C-alpha cells in the first residue's frame, strides 16, 4: 500500500508538472504523507489479512466437515457388530422398530376400530356381541387346554324334544 501510494504520487506529480519530482520533493512527500500513514497501512493490512484468514478458515472448516461427515457415514455403513450381544441388540432393535412395531400398530388400529364400532352399535347388538365373545373365549381356551366344552346359548323358550313328545301308536 505504501508503494502504491508513492507511485500514485509520482504519476500525479508528473501529470500536474510535466516532470518527475526531485529527490527533495519526493523526500518531503514521503516524510509528510507516507511515514505518518504507515500505521494506517499496517492496520488496514492487518484487517485485510484477518478477513482473508477468516474466509480461508471458514472454507477449510466446511471442507473438513464434509470430509469427516462422509468418513463417519462410510464407517457407520461398513460397521459390523463385534460381539454376540451387540449383534443381538441390533437384531432386537430391528425387530422392534420394524416388524413387531408394524404388527403392534395394526393390532392397536384394529382394536380402536372395533371399539368405535362397538360404541356406535345399539345396546341389543352390544349385549349379543358381548355374550358371543364370552362364549367363544371360553370355548377357545377349553380347546387349547384339551377340554371339550361347548357353551352355546340355548333359548330357554324352546321346549325340549323329550318333554313335548307324545307317543302315538302306529
């Protein structure tokens, strides 16, 4: 900046006076204009260098972040669990978050829909549904345990065949 300012002075002096300045004139310019401005030049140069270094550091930081993120993802993709427990834990998490989570979500949705439909049904339909559900539950549990039980609801108003039968001669 000092040299640029001095050259600018030389060009301007020559343009105005149609000659080059003498050594004395140049010395006066340097003493009066350039030497006092050295601190300003130094401050400006420091500021420019700080900006350049900050920009370079920012660019390098971004480059390093991209590089290390890529390396981290590559490592994660290639990583194989080392121990049986670690492999088991990974498999368990995959099952819970994958298949089992989907099954539980579907079961919850089904139960929710059934509860909504049950709440919207008439009380007679609700009573009939509850009665049949109890019968099916008990019959199913009995079959699982190996016991032959049939709990069918029989209407009490139907007469039994033995009570209403009359023997007729042939």
